[in-house]
């Protein structure tokens, strides 16, 4: 710092501008990196969410069918489940088993001479009901994994979305903190330059006051003034 810097704020203002430019450039670079990080988060979590969404789409028909068969979707759902069951392999297996069971009952009844008895009819009916319940239960049981898989995929999708939200929130908070630090630094730099300007004004006023005091002493014959020496010289001649 030179002597004239005591009476000028130019140096302080140049230093302030350089410091502010550095802080602004640093924040700009950091902001770009935060942006790249968020792009990567959106890409990665987006791919995960897409995978889970695809799984949900795959399992949803089976989960819906389970809801129909369980009665969760109401009477219309049960009707859909019945129609679907009639077109399923389980229903075909039930038909084969029921036919075989009914034939066995008829053969046993014929062998005992009871072909038209109420007991035979009751036995045939009960066997058909038992087989129907058995194969209907197997049909429902075969659909239950779809419901579980659909729930798992849904949980995975929710986790991906929640994870993305948390990661983005953390990123924005970090960038916000950096922005606050940058603005605080710039504010401090500006305040420092302004305070230095105040000091320059004080230096200038002090210099002016000092010069004024010196001039006053000089022209009023103070000890440091030539007039005081002249006054002493002329007094030796006895004159005023």
C-alpha cells in the first residue's frame, strides 16, 4: 500500500471487486456441479422408477384377478373371476376330476343297486362341491403371488421416488448454503471497502486539519514560523 492509498479508496475497491469476482465465479462453478449431480440423480432414480413401474404393469392384471376372485372387487369382480376361472387350466382340471369322481360314484351305486337313490345324488353333489372348492382355491392361490409381487414393485417405486426427493432436497440445501456463503462474502467485501472509504475520508480530514493548524501557526508567528524569528530580530532594534 502506497502513501497515497491513505487518501484514496481505489485500491480497496479494486481488491473488493477482485474478491467478489472470485466468489461469484466459484459459486458459478459449484452451481454447475450441483446441476450435473441433480441430472445424474434424476437419470438414475428415473431408471429405477421406470423398472418398478414396468413390473407393476406386469403384475397388475394378476393382482386385479386376485381381487376379483377374493371378492374384494364386489359382485362384478366375482363374475369376472368366474368367467376367468372357466377359461383357466384349473377349471379344466376340475372338470376332469369331477367327471372321474361322478363316474366312480355311479359305478359304485350301480354295483349296489342304488343308482337312483337320494344318497347317490347327495354323494355326487357333495363330491362336485368339494372338488369345485378345491380347484377354486387352487385358482385363487395361483393368483396370490401376483398380488405380493405387485405390492413389492409398488414399494420399490415409492422408495425410488422418495429417494429422489430426499437426494434433490439435500442437493438444493447444499447449493442454498453455498449461495448464502457467497452472498455473505460479497456483503462483507462491500462493507470492508465502504469502511475503508470512511477511513480515507477521516485521513483526508485529518490532513486538512493538520495543514490548517500548521498554516495558522505559520502566519500568527508561532514558534515554528519565520515571523517569530523576524519578531525577535526586529525587537533588537528597540522597535515594535
